[in-house]
């Protein structure tokens, strides 16, 4: 399972966390591995299950 970076950015901007969203855009890859970045997602208080891309049919 991968998470599109734009989903993380959108969630942060939705919480008015512009500086964090800007940092995520600069530092994270386009497709984020939630296992590799679990600590960061927890720090940002984001649940990977809420951000995961829908599975392809």
C-alpha cells in the first residue's frame, strides 16, 4: 500500500498546517510508503488507512 503525497499535503492544509504541508511537498517522494514513514505520519497525526489510495480494480 502506498499513499499519494498530495493526500498528505491536502490533509495538512485542511488543518491549516501550511508549513508542514510545504515541508512534506519538498521532502517526501510522490508515492509514500507508510511502513517506512510510519513515525512521520504518527507525528503528523495522520492515519495511513484514511489516506491510502483506493485499490485498482
